[in-house]
C-alpha cells in the first residue's frame, strides 16, 4: 500500500521536471505516512496486530516500552502506524530476546571494566575511585575517603569505563554518610 503513494509522488516529480512545471506540493505531502502517536500508556502492536508491549515513556527521540518481562528502548523512528495504534516490526518474543542479548552484552562489558585498578567515574565523568576488588555481590572501591563497598547493580558501562549512577559530589556525600 505504501509503494503506490511513493510511486505516484515520484511520477509527479518526474512529470513536473520534464514539462518544466512546478509539481503540486499537496500530492507529495499526502503521500507521507502519518507519524504514530507515541504516548505513555499506549499499546504497541506487531505487524500482525498482536499487542506486544506498552509504552512507558517517550523522551529525546526514544521510546521505552515494556513487554511485561523487559523494558526496551526503541528509537521513535522505528514505529509506524496501524489501525490499532503504534506498530514495530518485531514480536514480543523478539523484543524479549533482544533485551536478554543486550543484558548479556552489558554484563560482559561491565565485567571487563570492573577489574582491579580500573577507574570508576561518576555520571559527570569525574573519577570517584579505583576498583580494589570485586566479587558477585559488589565492588570494593578505593576512594580518597577510604575503601567503600558498592553493589554491582550501581554500575553501568561507558566508553571510558565503569560509571556509578551519581555525581562525584553525591558519591563523596554517600561515602561520608556511610562512614559516620
């Protein structure tokens, strides 16, 4: 169905160019598909019309959807429209598989970054400490205020190494509060 409007828009442009007349803007604009309405709480469907997720949030060109098992961030440009609502070219099983694969890749990257001697940064990029040791429950960081144990769930990966989910100032305040 989309090929026909696109072909017509191309024909109008070619015919207009050949006859040196200006092609009317309205047919080309009408050929563009409508942008999907992406809002928190909206249901998301696969191409077969099966409900696969619910939109949790929309921000900065990204849409966070929940399959009920996982939350997945998808570029807003990946969504189309259907009679039911927003649609993506994936099934719930494919979304859950992609989330599992991303989680495994993130864990592997974090494992590679949380090694003895590695810098750990705050969200603003400032080094907050160095990894002293690590086990399955957490990471022992050496900081200017002494050693502190931090749960593994507090870390994420970045191009320049492991990051803790707070600024250096917030981290220092948390360390000071834990020591008192």
